[in-house]
C-alpha cells in the first residue's frame, strides 16, 4: 500500500515526509528531500531543527515537477471520500499545494519569475478542476478483470498501474528512478498513482439485496488535451479523448461483476483548427503513416480487450461524411476478422427525439453483445466469467452521442449481471427497480458531463435522455446553452487549458536556458483594428439616430456607410479568425514525423495556423528553431 497520511516537515534545509500511521505489516519509512540540491534520501536521520519546522499534514505526494526556479513538490492536502469498492476506499483530489524546493529565486530573471507564476497557475487550475482520483490500496487504473490477470500481486501499487491512466507518472519519475538505481532504497510507498476521469460509487438496495454500484471512467494521458487542439491519432496509435469506462457491481456477499467499454477519436490523422467559426473546417491529413498508426491502435485494443465491436455514430451526410467513409475504408483495408464495424447514423436514426431508435443498433450487434459477456467473480475470488470483447464507440468528439449509446449498452449488460447475481428475477430488468434505475441514470449522466467537461469545457449534450429516459425540450434548451459556452471556451480559453495538460504530463518541460514561451505574441494590426471598427460602427449608428439633429435621409446615408464598414470588418474577422483564437504556447506536439507541416497540431511560441491561414511563411520551422529541438513527442 501507499502511505495514506503523512506529515510534511518543512525546514530551511529539507523536506521530510513521515507517515503518521502505518499498518504494523508495512515498513515505516521517511523520505527526505534536500532544499540545497534536490537529492532524495530514504530513512535519513531527523534534522537538528525538527522542532522549529513547519508541519503540513498531507494525504499523498502527486510528484515533483521542474520549473525555472528548480524542482517544485506537489502534495495533496485535501481529499473527498467517494466511496468504497470492497474494502478499498476511493478519494477525489480536492486540495493541493505546490511548494518550491529551492529557497531563493535570485538567480532568475523577471521574465522567468513571471513565467513560473504562469506555470503554477496552470497546474493549480488543472489540479483544482476536480478531475483526479486516487486510492492508497486499490488499483484504480485497472479494471477488475485486469487485476486478476496481473503476473504478481506482491509488486508495488504503481508498478501494477495501467500506464495509460497513470497521470502523474511523469512527476514521479525522480522517485521511480531513485528506487531503480538503489534497490535497497525503494520509494514505492510514497508513489501514489492518480487517475483522471470520473468515479461514482453508490450504495443501493434492490429487492432487499444491498450492493455497491460504481462507474469508473479512466482518461488516457496519451494525446490528452482539449477539443480542437487534440484530434485523431499519433504515430504510436494513441487517439485523442480515449476513455475506458467500467461499470461495477459488488454484492454484500462479496460477489463482483463488471462491464467495460471504450471510446476514442477516429484513429486517422485529421484536424479541426479553431478559427472562431462555429464549425471549423474538418481536414483529413494525407499522411504516409496512417495505415501503420491505424493498425497500431487496433492491435493495442485487441491485445488489451479482445475482439472489437466498433460503433461509429457520426453522420453519413454533411461535413462528417468524408471522415466516416475514410474510417470505414481503413477498417476494410485492415482486414482484421476480430473487428466488427457498424456505422449507425445517430442523428438521422434518432431524429425528432426518437431515442427508442437506438434499439436498431442493439439489434444489429445483439449476437456480438451476447458473446461478449462480462466479468464475474465469486465471493471467494474465483473467476466465473470473463469479458471477451469490447465495444469501441465514437462520434466526432466522443462525448454526447457516444455517452448515450454507452449508457444503453451498459443497461443491457447490467440487467444480465443482476439476474446472474440473483439480485433480479430472471424476467426482470433494471427499469423494474425504480429507485435503482434512477441512480443508474443519474450516474451515467454525471459521467457524461464530467468526461465532456474535461475535453470540451462544458457538460455533455443530450443528458436529459440519460437522466430521464427521454428527450425533452428543456434538455434541448440546455444543449443550446452548453453549445454556446463550448464555442466560447474552445476558441478563447482552450489554449491555456491545453498548455496545462502539456505541462503536467511532461509533453513540455521547462528549460530556463530557452526563451520564454510567453514572449513573441505580437498580433497583426488587424487584431485590434477590426474589432474596433465593428464597435465604432455600432457606436456611430447609435449616435446618428439618438444624438444628432440631421435629416432622416442624411441619417440613413451615414448609417449605410457605417453598416458597410461594420460588415467589411466582420468579414475580415471571419477570414482571419485564427488571429483571435487562444492558441497553446507550450510545446509543439508532433502528430507524425513524416506528415509534413500539416501534421503539426500546435507550435510553441508562434502562430500555430498552417501557412495558408497565417499569411505564408514557415512558422513550424521557426518554432523548431526557437525551442532548440526540444519538442516532446507522443
């Protein structure tokens, strides 16, 4: 286990982590970090000034990250209990502190000091967003089925963690490397894996049977980011917005059942560059590595989950059509018999709020779902059933349509599980347990909102169906509000959010020898001139009608001129929309080394738009020169 609570003693010379309570079967240790040179020591003798030290009670170490001022320690100082799975307690991270190791910043320039302030704000915002969960004893990053297939149960918690969902692994690198180079000084009891995603745990009663119902969505840290800054696949087969969702049931006798689904962006090289238009242009990038990356993605899927039921929910017409056709062409070319591909045009099939039409999809894959099964474990720990395949669902963003379909599939599986566990009679369904059914709906709707919030910035659309079982006009109005907020955040706030992901995950590493990423942000004259032209035109029109004694014909003439100027400015703003988008500044994430300039998703320190939108030039080469080739690759 990982130490559950510690005292952090802060002195002028050291940081000392000392567990406050340790199970008698676990060795009690202390970790000491020198403030002079950042070195680590295990079980070092207490400092002479121990009584004069500041003492900070904490619940775990998130890790160590290097900024301009040197190493910064991130610790958990507040947590919220989510619930228990069996005997294991699960927590949400609700409070943290970022503490510089070095005592002085005199060696820094004013710009570096300000940059560090920006970095700390980014980390504070991301860690404080409520996205992160942890457990000191439970393998939170692994499904129940994977936990039963581990090679050894004696290895430390972090070694058993699924690397895809171990979000603070980069920040624990110092501790991991320390233990590897000094086998006798293992720091595993201080290495706490943290997961990003969503967890809900509910204690329920169905027909006098008490049980625990849980839903865990694990977001992969590969290609992590925001909606328009992270799309498609990379050279290693990792896709954007990849989420593994596990639905669990644990009875009061200790029997367990689980059902797993996945979602993720379509594994081709494609982009939608934010440009203040409501629907940015979709581009499929011609990349010679597409076939290889596509194959890598599905090879990983099959190796991890077995056969694939690939459910594509995007439109078969309109701007989504070409992406769906390319996806199907790639699936056909792959020729993998373990993949069943289904293209279900969600918006067409379920138009006019006919949400019952999802049954058409269920009928299409019913045989595969029946063969798929689910994981089941007896109270004694014996494995009675295993899930042999997985449904991989996607729409454009893998959020709204995807979550609706996943909740329907989860309900079908849950009915079978509860019957198998003798919680429901053989002919009953989840819907017949009215109180539990309400819990089920709300948990899945909360899951939709949280997964969406992490990727798009707002709660999900269509959650009225998930919560209430039907589409409503009030829900449609809420969707309109969420869509408007998404538009604003995706265009004007997501660059900073993407930077926070890149910084936390080590996609971008701070190097004080390099130029500040927050410099060189000059905008063209039109950046301010065009909005001022629009505002000025509106102001003059108001003055013409309400503040001048001129004749009506003269007013109409002046108003017409102002309208022409305003329309002209608006058209130029729309044409140069990329000038007004909040772009990431930390690290160019290279999607492919062989894809040319268009394979870049973003570039550090310069305009990230392709040359055609940025007015020519070679911004990508400039970015590479500025960063001295330190761009991080996935």
